């Protein structure tokens, strides 16, 4: 996530603007669809493989962890080896992941395929790099907004498309759809204008880019395993212990590295460190809400908590709520401009507390589906404000020379802690599942959403603790940052947009 050190020659024979944008919109659809497509399929996976939510949730967690690592290094690899080339490699990896999951006969194979598919998490940073090198400056803002908007809608559409596929054909065909989409997109990407970066090729900080993912994964694996074998189990202690050691080693490595992939030294700056902490805390509720909303809607009415609706209907509900969030985004973005991102974060965190309380009451106490829908609408309000304010706060608080790597770092933190949220959420549900039962008690859902409310409340306090930056230039935003800082800076907004619908399930 270091700033670009290579120089790229002028692009000759530019492709038509419409073609470039169309292909990159397809790339955004691949990335965002794959990030949300398995939420509605979780109950079906649990049934078909006779497994619990704790195991099945790794089809989400594995994707997110690998996606975070891919987002960390893909932009830098594109700087060095050419963005078109790296883009095509990631699309092929996405195709391979779909094939692996499609042909698997057990849940571990599906998880492995999803982990490979998670490399698609690095597609959006490359998209914005390609826009910067292939699109004329006068059309830059239009291209960025179109691709970012497509990413948001594709994430929301992932629920309704996947839900109807599950209802009519079965979850296997979600991977067929994803594979066909990847093939079509790869074919289009082959005809994009390529460039060959020249100048010195700096050594890539591979360890800094990928080491945090296995460390975090080991910790989450230990937390999940504790529900089955107990916290005192050597497996649990060993997994969590080794994971923490790996994470500590990653921090030590990045602090000492002259050109770190993730510049952890920036965390020492007060406002930046607090902003990233708020992003991590609010990433966990995104992960919890993403999968738990689908379980609540699809679990049968005989379960302690469940409304018994089909996967297709649940996907439609999520899509409609996602559209509401999409319509709300301009308002939240407008409030976050001109140094008022702190205000937008305060609104988002406050709405998150209200949404968590309403969700727990409507689903686990009142058993009211209309009340649940209202709670998810409030959650969408929270998500829209949070995901517009945090990237802008990063822009406001990071040193100008570090804008690109700072916003890229935010992308990694937000994606990784969404994966943490998924793992923590299923662990809570598993802890409240009675022996021999298949579903968690109502207390499990209440505990999960109490945690969400507490995390949002802590983030709210952090927002109030942020110092107001009154020196932000009017009009500063991601278009300007992309023009100066490169693809990593624009990727934060796009990733936030792509992930927004996942919080409205």
C-alpha cells in the first residue's frame, strides 16, 4: 500500500470510454456479487452438509480474510507488473474458486474454493488504477462514480440473484453463475489497453501484505473451535496463541520495514488511530449483521428465532433495503464533506445502536417481521453514514503524502474485521445452542445484537473524541484523491460501497 514508485508511459490508442467503463463495471459486479452471494445460501449449505453455522460461516470468513490480503497487495502488484495483467490473473483465480466450490462434495472443499475466490477482493483497487491510466481527466469522476455505484448495486443484487437460484436450482448453481460471469468479464478485460510500467521495481513487502490474514484466521479458528472442545483445549489455546504470535510478528515486521505494505506507524497519529479503531469496531457489526439477518429470515418458524421465508424472498427483502441505502448514500456523503465526516460518523454509530436494539427486540422478543424490516432499514441508515464517513475521515486525518496507503489500509481493516464479525457472531450462536438442538436460543441472538450495540456505542464515543479538522479544503473527496494518490485512495470508497449491502441482510 505504499505510494506508486514506478512511472507508466502514456497510453497510446486508448479504448473507447464506453468500453472501458463497461468492462470495469463488469469487474465491479464480479467482486461485489461474490462478496454477498453466499449469505442467502448459508441455511442450504448447513442442511445439505449436515453442518453447523460455525463451520458453514467459513465460506464467508475465508473469502473476507483472503479478500483483505488481496486488497492489500493487488494495487501494488498492479503498479509493478501492470494493472491489466494482475486484473486478469485475479479474475481467473475467481473462476478457479467457483469451479473448486462447484465440484466439492464436502463443506471444506466449498470453503477452500471460496478462499481462492476471495482473491477477487483485490479487483476494485485495480479498477480505479485502470480508470486513472485509461480515462481522460475530464471523465475521471464520471467513471469512478459509475464503477463505485455498480459495485454497491451488485452487492445488493447478490442477495436476490443468489436467493432465487437457491430456491429454483440449488446453491451449486450460484457458482455456475459466478463462473460464467467471471469468464465473460475476463474476455472483456483481455481487450483493455495494457501498459508496461517502467523505472525501478521496488521489492514487494510480501510478508506485510499477507501475514496478517493467517494470523487473524488462526485466532478466529480457535474462537470457533472453543464452542465444541472448550476454551481449555490445547487446540484452542494453541490456535489462538500461534495466531497472536503471528500478528505480533507482522506488526514488528511492518514497523521495521523501510517500505511497508501496511504502514502501521500511521496508527500513532491520534485522529488516524482513532478513526481506524472505529472502523475496526464497526466492521464487526457489519459481519455479524450480514449473515445473521439471513438466518433470522430463513430459519423455520419452529426455531426459537426465525420467520420461515424462502431464500429468494429473503434476498428480495435484502435487495430492496439495499436500494434504500443506495438512495441514501448521496445525503450521507454530502454531510461527510467539508470536514464534517465526524458528524456523519456520529449519526451512523447512533443509528447502529438503535438498529441493534430494534433487531433483537423484533426478532427474538416480539417475533415481528414488520418490526424486523424496520430494524434493517435503520441498519441501512447506519451503514450508509458509517461507510461514507470513515473513508473521508481517513482522508482528513492522514498526512497528504500518505493518503493512498492510508485509505488502502482502511480497506484492509474494514474487510478483515467484517470477517471477524462473522466468526464472532457464529461463536455466540453456537454458545447458546442447546445439546442436540439445531438452532440457537433467542438468548444467542439477543447476546449477539447486544454486542453490536456496545461496539457501535464505543465507536460513537470515539467519534466524539475525534478532533475536528477545520483545515480540510472545500471539495476534497475521492475524485481529487484518486487523481493525486492513485488507485488505492479511490478503492476505499468503492470497497465501502460494495460492502454496504452486506450489512442490510
